[in-house]
C-alpha cells in the first residue's frame, strides 16, 4: 500500500480544564487510497487527543498533502 501524508485539523476539548484548543497534526499513513488515508489519519487524531486526556470534537478536517514515497 502507498503511504500518504495527511494533515488533520480540529479541536481538542480538555475535560479537566474545560477548554477547547485548535490542533493540527500531520500523519503518515499507509492506505489503499487518499480517502482511506484521510479516515485513518482522523482516527489517529482522535487517538492522540485521548492519549492527552482530551476529546477530539466531531468534524476534524483531513487533507492529503501528498504521498510519502521517498
């Protein structure tokens, strides 16, 4: 499967502090196509939020920056 670089932007809600913070991260994911890469990156974005004890609010935007082939 090809690798894609995907930028995901959204909002993380910190439940302890009751604050919302905009976040943007770039992930490299292997997927059969760009649409699948966007879905995978959005899931990774949610996982990163959870790891930091935040909640990723619905509707993150994911856009493929290009393939990561070197």
